[in-house]
C-alpha cells in the first residue's frame, strides 16, 4: 500500500506523462473580459502544462474520494460525462472528439454501475478511480469551455477536495507559524 505522499507523487508522474504527449491547456477564456488568454506550452514547466497537470491530479483525487459509497462515483461521473457530451453537441462547439470520449466513458461507467448500484458488488478501487478521474480530466481539456463545465458538474467532489485539503493542511500551517 502506498502512502498519501507516494500516491501524490505517482499521480504527478502520470499527469506529467499525459501532458508530455500533448494533452495540455493552451488557452483559457479571459475571466475579466472578452477574448482568450493564450498559455505557453513550450516546456513541461510552462503555465499551460502545469495547469493541466494540476487539473488532472486534482480530478484524480477528488473522484477517488467518492468511490466508497454504493453508486456515488458512477452517478457523479455519469453526470460529468453527460454534460461534456451535451456541450460537445452544441452548435457553437460541435466537437466530435469530446463527444466520442464522453460516450466511450459513459458506456464504461454504465457497465460499472450495473455492479456498483446498491447493494454494490464491486468498487473501482484507487487505480480505477484514478483512471476515470484522469479520463474525465482529459476529456474536459480537449475543447474550449469544458473545464468550467466539468468544474460546475463536479462541484460536490471538488468542494469536498478543498475541505479535506484545508483540514489536513491547517495543523501543518499552524506548526510553521509557531
């Protein structure tokens, strides 16, 4: 069994490998006005690549914590993939790659949900939930505007992630202050 730090290091390695193959965030919509902000992606440590690594590790952890309850992970993942599929069908988007990835993920999650619905007979485990977190993260970064949508759909796991992280690091911050 890996410690939490070892798991985080492996997640960073996995996300860095994915980003090195070109799955990156080259631009974001400007939140302060119209237009698009281009992010540099020339090296592994450039802003667009680091943002993609943080996004992928973030989703792997946030969804991993939802795998302990019957049907919860599959239901949340289904909602996220349905939203991504729906957005890829909009006239302004029309993104076949995101639609294909979303439908592929939906088929996989539907097969898993057959056995995970209460009373659950099977769970994904750590590596399974990492895989689906990574898969949803990659699907979200394939087109514009989908990271924001995925964040809205996955608000509950993402808020849970921040609360757990805050709870874990708060005592550590007080030790540093003293």
